C-alpha cells in the first residue's frame, strides 16, 4: 500500500487516505486529480472494499474510460467490477434494473434512449400537429428549455404552472405533448435518465436503501459542473454514511449555461459539516508564468475557494500580450512569431496556435 502512495504528493496522499466520511477535493488545473481519484479507488480495493461497492462518476465517456484503464494498471482485473460511469451511464444501469418501480409512468424495461436527432424528430412532429411554426419555436431552443426544466426537476405540468407569458405557455403545450409521446414510445432522453433515477430514489424507500447499502463509497468528479438533479442523485445515493468524495474546482466551472450550479461545490461544507477539505494546488502541466498569470486573473472572481496554485515546472518563457486591430494583422503577427522561434531551433511540431472560433484559422494576412 505504501508503494501505491509513493508517487503522490502530500496533498494527494491525504485525499487518498481519507476514506471515512465526506471529503471535498479542490483540484486546481493540472494538479493530478485523476491520479488522486484512481489511486483512491485502488487504495480502497487494497483495503478490502469490494469493487462493486465503489461508485465513481465523471462527466464524459472518455474520462470514465481513462480512469478505468488507470485503475486497471494499478490493481489489475479487480477494477472491472468497480461501478465507473458517467452520470447518464450510471442512471441507465440503475433504470435497466429498477424501472419497473416506475410503472406509473408507463415505461417498460426495454426502453429506448433517444439521442438529439430522435428528440428533434419527435418535436418536429408535435409542432406540425399543433400547427406551430418552427420559425417561432426553433427545435434546438425548445429542446434547451425542456432540458433546463428537467434539470430543475420540473415536469411538464409543473413547467406549465410556472409559464407566465404567451410564448412560455405554448412551449408548455409542446413539453406536455413531448412527455406524452416519449412515454408512448417507451423512450427516454438523456435528461430523463437522471430525472427518473432521482424520482425513483426519492420515492421508493426499498430501492433507495438497496443502493445506499450497495455503494459504500461514492466519488463524483467535476463536482463544480453538477446541476440540481445530479446534486440530488449524489446526495441520495451516498446517504446515510455520506462516504462521498466530491472532486472539482469552481475556477473551472463552464457549464452554467446548461444548468450547472456552482453553489453545489461552494455549499459542500454546509451540506456536510464534518467534511474534510483537501486542496491540490501544485500544477504539473504549465510553466510558472502561465500558472501565476492565471492565478492572478482568477483571483478577481468573488465566488471561489482560494487555492494559491504553484507550478512544479519552474519559469520558462514570459507571457506576452499584443493588441491587434483585425484578424489579418493577428495572423501576420502569429506567423512572425512562428518564424522567429523556428529560426531559434524550436521544431514546428512543438508550437501550438489556439483560436477562439473555427473561422479564425482561415484569416489571411
């Protein structure tokens, strides 16, 4: 077990070894949070925790795959029985087993999961039948409204009660019909996976206690980007022992536009007064100039946890800022910089140019 911890810094090891009770790991950019998380899973397994009693949730399939591969390298085949999913992947597994307890909604165990194209086709049919013009009710916009409503735990009926103008009331009609047709098709969308899972855990005590007993340890990655429904899911599944490990960084929260609520991470210690807090503040990815500049900039945010990020790589090339009048001048300046550093012996493959929009690379000097 000491070998397992030998490659960790002091803060990472502290986060890994705290396994009883809630813990908030504030992980700055490039601070080795995935290493800490995967080592924590391996640490639990080495302590004799059954792999099927560990639930780790992250936000993307890519991240989940990477975490599983890392745990597998640390502990071998034992890792395959750890529940390591995205939120939607976990909820799909839960509902495949337990949706019979939501029979009042009309869903069967063989439900289909509709992707964005499928959902738009359902909405297109609804607009046609309700004689509503897609020009005034764009499919993507309507989908976004319905998604945000679900993430706030608002059913079509609840949304209709809150609708206070003509347009909102019309969208409520669409939402009501959308909900109806999805159930008739025995289909759910991605938001339904979360919403139905929370509904199930909130209202079926037997199912809730079954999974609370099953999952002795729960870990949630990117906690700063959880929405209300995801927050409830983590809270429900980890109770009553509250062996909940929340990992995140409010400075990296980017999904407020789709319902992420930063108060979930800001209020973690209010939700769990006995929680331990560990700050991972050593950046292994960037030079000191980048880390110091980023830390100075983000320090002006009012809603955050100070972390005092430090770079492990030392100082290299100073950061420079230039103000240029248009895309053409910007492109010329970038080309000059590339030529300058290339003449100094830096290979082209070691240079990167990052653009804000896809159109910018096509600007010509």
